[in-house]
């Protein structure tokens, strides 16, 4: 074989190797892309869960605040009811004393 033919054969062989390597690289790139998509999907789903955790913490704090307010209001109501009952008792005694002295 002459030198020119050998060069052409070598070039064709290298071209075939390049094409085979190129296809393999593309296949690996596609696998990586699929893995990245899977990872991205997992991150999006987990970040949604983190938001939920933050929302739950906010709700817990709000719940604690509302319980505290409720306890304060319950105390005030008890105090007012007690005061009203005391005033009614005093009024009743006053009327009783007024009727007995008349």
C-alpha cells in the first residue's frame, strides 16, 4: 500500500473511533442530565417540605401566642364575674338591710 492510502485508512479508523467516542460521551451526558433532573426534582420537593416546616413553626408560635391571650382573657373574665357576683351580693344585702330597717 502506498503512504497516501495508509493515511486515509488511519484517518478513517480515527474518525470511527471519534464517532464511537462521541456517541459514548453523548450517552454519558444524557445519563448525567437525567440524574441532574432527578436531583433537581428531589430538591424542589424537599424545599417544599422545608417551607412546610417553617409554616408549622410559625403556626406553633401563633398557637402559643393565642393560648397566652386566651389565658389572660379567661383570668379577666373570672375577675369580672367575681366582681359582679360580689356587687350583686352587696346589693342584695343592702336591699335586705333597707327592707328590714323600714
